[in-house]
C-alpha cells in the first residue's frame, strides 16, 4: 500500500530535479523526511556502506519496490550480517513474503521471533479454519488514482483518492495529496457521480478514512498536520482525527478531537453501531507496537472518554491499523504483526464479554502477499469492500462472502465406557489417513470430547485407545459418497469386562490371570506344561492385536538376593521369547524380573514361613500395559 494512507505525510519543497547528483547528506535528509523515491535515486550512486545499503533497502521496501528491496537487503546481509539490527530481519522477511518466497522469509522471521515460523504450514491450516471465502472484484472508478478506504455514507460511499492533480505532490510517491470523495455505487460494480468534499474538509494536506454517524450528520476523518514535530530523531507531520458536522447541507464545525496531539498520530476512525464508541489506530503513549488499535467512549454530551488500548490479543509489536467494527461487534483490522501472507492482512476478532478474542486471518481469497486493508462489511448482506495494492497501486475492491465449506469438514465425538456408559477422560484419540499415517491426535479432557478438522474427498480412520481397554477403530469417508461432518462416539470396552481371565489386582494393575507357570529347579527354560498355559495368553494377544503385555517373574525370599533377581530376569526373558516364537510381535512385549522384591504375603525373609506360603510368591504375572 502506498504509504500515504497510513504513514505520516510530510510537506517537502524544492527537491532537486537531478537527485542522482545529490550528496549523501541530502539523501539522508530525504530519507528522514520519507521522500523514499528521491532518496533511493541518490543512494544508488553512493558507496555501498552499511548505512547506505540499509537506507536504500528500506526506501525500496517502504515504496513497495519489493524486488529491489530484496536485492538490496540480500547485499546488506551478505556484507554486514553480524552487525545488522534485528528489525531488518523483519522487513527483509516482509519483502520476501511480498514475492511469496516464504521459505527464505521464514528463516529471518524465525530468527526475529526466536521461534520456528512455518508460513506454508500456517497457510495450509488456515484454508481449513478461516470462517469465510471471498469473491473479490475491483471496482470500476473513473480517474482512479491511489483510491482506498471506502466507507458507507447513506446511499453513497466515501473514499480517499489522489486524483486531484491540482494538489501538491506527496514526496513519498510523487502522487497528489489525498482528498475525500463521495460517489454512487452501482450494481454493476462501478462508482459513478464522484464528487469531492468541500474545502472545509479537503485541504492542501491529506484527508482520508471517513466514518459517519447513522443519521449522516457527523463525520470523523483523518487529516495530516501541516507542521512537522520532532519525534525521536525525525521531524514528523502526525495525523489527527477530525470531527465535522453537517448543518443545512454544509459540512462545518471542523475540529480535531481532544485526545489528538502534535506529538503522535491518531487515524482510521470507525464508529460502533450505537455511535457510542469510536475505534481508531494510534502510536500514542501506551502503544505496544508501531500502531495499535484503541477505542474511546463518546459521551451523550459529545465529550470523549479516555482512549483504551485493545490489548495484547489484538495488538502486536508491529502495525495494527484500519479498524472497522461491524453491526454485530466483530472487529476487522489490518495487521502485519499477526502471522499472514505478507504486508498488511485483514483479520477479524469477535467481541466476547466486552473483550476481543484471538484474531483470525481472513485467508487467501481476500488477503495477498502485499497490503490488504480498510475492510468494511454489512454482515447481514455478506457484502463489503476492501482496499489493496496487490495490483501495484492502491485500488478499491468489492466482495461477496460465503461460509468456508472446509470449516464444516470435521469429525467429533466423545469417548465412553461400553458397559457403564461413563465418560473416559484421559483417553487418546488418533486420526489416521488412508495410508495409516497419523494426522492428528488428542488426549481428551474432562468432558471426554474430541474434534479434528478434516478435508474433502479423503478416507480416514479414528481410533480410541486407553490403558487396559480394547482400542476401537472407525473408518469414514468425505468423498462424494461420504458426509462433510461426522459425529463418532468411541465406545471402549475394558479387557476386564470383555474377558473373564482379565482382572484388576490389589495394586490396581490389570492382569491376565493364568494357571501357575512352573520352571524346573534352577532353570529358566519353558516346560511343556508352562507352554500350554502360555498358549492361552497367546490366543488373547492374537485376538486383541493392540494388547501389550509386561511379563514379570518373581521368586520367593529363600536363597541369595542377587541370585534370585538374576534368575527371575532369565525366566521373564525366556517367557517373552516363547511368546515371540509363537507369532507375537516383540514390540508388544516387555520382560522384567523382580526377584524377591514383590511378595504377595508377609514372607519377605527366609525361615519365617511354611513352604506352601513361600510358593505363593514364586510366580509369573502378565500385566496389560495397553
């Protein structure tokens, strides 16, 4: 977007006709005054120092010459990489996004944010979650020149334009200063009967971004200060929000709002449906980034409350601008601080209990890799307008929107016990594609509910698993013969309910109860009678292909402690190997020897019990792990 629409305007007089011959001092002065086109011309002829390269790259970036910006940033990073300010990584990444080089952009964004950034993955997920899809068409507008920021005005529309060739040229881009115009929007998508506002509104400075009360008698709009104020190291002509009243068909009583200032900018006003709240963008004290979204109450007597920052959910360390609050209290705004496609993207945030929730990017059908902004909509009609410079110049676009059908593709349900019907919080639910690859998984919470986003024309399987329960698989399809959404209850049955041999012991462990397995004295090899007993377990494990077992061996307390421990390990391992030899996958088994450490009775020392009491502790156990 040509920066006249949101960055501060400046009055620059007497720029040399032959800028390329200017001095470096002059280039720096032009750069400071945001005359980026002229500054770039001079910088190109100077020695490529770090400051020159940085200012040259920034000049191209701020003037939306992305290819030239990328080339210059790349030279800057290759030559002076170790000493470059971290903010340059952000701007370089934004330039790269402007040409959709997301892979390279993400490298710089990952360094900038000190976390992994994956824009392609974000975009892929966003296509399935953004609420609407848009059909966007450029509005026909005769004599269009840098038009943007359309707003509703009764049966007409109002927008800003640089079409008045009699206005002074703006040093940023050599276009005339902005004025406000009204026009009639025809059903064929053209704006006709375009008329400028009176001289009371349009001056020889910038005017833009008008918003109107419901009765059309009060207007709020931007106007750039004629005088520049020193802010930090720069002298800036800040922007103020002005108010005007319509009296006998004439706009009059034009005055700046009381919370505006020569020391900071307030811009892009928009009114709530009831007219009691004004939303705007500003870099006033208390701003979290370059520009934040604020709101201020409009009292019944026409006075204003104290501006309030909308907070961290909406605002970032970068730019949030062009707010629009719809009739159903949805906040739309432009941002380059939230993750997006490049440049400014349009986001929405719902008002919930007087606060705005996490913003959602509106997606690729309306956002581009360059600047998209000044979104307005009549929610009941699902029609609205947006501005963009994706064509290379600021232009007005109309759009219609529909619900994003991909958001309707989902599978959800609950996990519950087959017999008791009780919910089973803590269960694992896994979504697989048709190749068996895990797409998503989730541990269900106290409500035992799960939900996965899915895609059209695909086959899936959802599986519920829980320790000591039989997993359940359910296959479904979203192809032409399938459904968009699926509600699947995962009904799990515990092994203990399904099989008489499975019981829970006094320690809360779920075990397969088998006849006692005997080993020859001082041996660990499997006897024939033990094999017959183990064949029962093999049958169960083949019946339940996901059952996992821990084989544990125990001795009594008689004999040497270490000898008993080693013998129990050998017996457990021998039992596991027999199970494997009969076709059970080794990955489903675990063996462990406990020696004499886990007696079932009080016989934990030699010589204190009868033989039959010690015999109770000589055993193999088969605990279900999964």
